[in-house]
C-alpha cells in the first residue's frame, strides 16, 4: 500500500522535472543551430562544376579569400618581383583582343578580382585609359573595393570585362550573372580558367570542362575558346553579350 502511494508522487516529480527542463533543452537546441549557420543561399548544383565544401557561412568564405589577398609576403611579391612580368603578359593578351576588334582604346574596361591591379596597369599601358579593377581589398588608384558576387556598378556599364579568378567564386552563377548585368549589349567578357585541374588552396570551385560556363552565360554568345598559358590557367573563354534584338529573336524562337 505504501509503495502504491509513492508511485504517484514519483510520477508527479518526474513530469514536473520534464516541464521545468524543457525551456533549457530548447535554449541549447537554438544555440547549437545558430552558432554555425549554413550559407543563406547554398551554391547551385551544376554538373561538371564542383563547389568546394567547408564554408559555414559567407563571412567564413570571405575571410578565407582575405587570408590570401592580405598576405604581406604575397602582396610584396605582387608589387615587386611579379609586377612588370605580369603586366607584360597581360598586355600581350589585351593586344591580341585589340587586334581582333574585341577591345579598343575607347572601351570602358573592368578587371574582376584584380588584386593589386597588374591587369588594369596593362590595359592603361596599351591605351585603354578608362580601366579599373575590383577586389575585396582596394589598391588605389588601380583597384577599388568590390565583391564580384555583387559588383558595385550600374547595369550596362562596361564594354569589356576580364577575370582570371572564376575559380574563387563560391557562387559561380552569381559571378556570371553580375558580369552579364554590368556589360553593355555587345560587350566582351574574357575569362581565363583552369580545366580539369586543381587550382590553389584558396579556390572555391573546380571546373572540369567548359560546359558549365556555356550554360551560365545565358545572355551571351561564345566568341572563341582557346588554350593559353595564363599564370597556371590553361583555357581562355570569350563571350559577347547579346544585343536586345538578338535576345528577342531567341525568345520568339523558343
């Protein structure tokens, strides 16, 4: 009889314990799920393009990129030993585009992910005076601050855009969409990329063939694809943004 009287009391205390401890469990659950939130917009799954794992947030991705950009040893190399050599190589690439009427002295040009601006200096050296670069860390007067996932420019600003940092894009589709947004109709985009090989440890994606880029440039046509030797990058892809009439024809056909 005494044991039967104790059981209701034990059950009562047990239920009271659960009731009082529930807010505590809820607090720790919320804390755990918000400490390391995933990126708000996870990168899209694109065949033959692999997004490297390991980023718990967009801020962690940015910080990883800054670890390279702000590395004092690298910045010293970029501005001394590599400075003239890279300018000469970039200038030869840009002269090639001028010879094929893809670039002119009157072009308004943008270099994406320009670090300390060797590409911009090369453009200005061959006569393209209205040139600027963007990077997470500015390097005046050649490079201003900007995130290539969200370029700080109005629509249809540039005649020519160049980049050799596609592999650093966490969101490749946004990278491409921003290029097409800021290019004028008929404008040229040149990308130097690495195909089927791993780039450096700061790369955010691995590209296994040209198909993903062909698919992502929805409002552009391919001008040419060729092999190059561009500081570890082996393929050059050139796109021309379609003009409105060309885009309307495509829409009508579809």
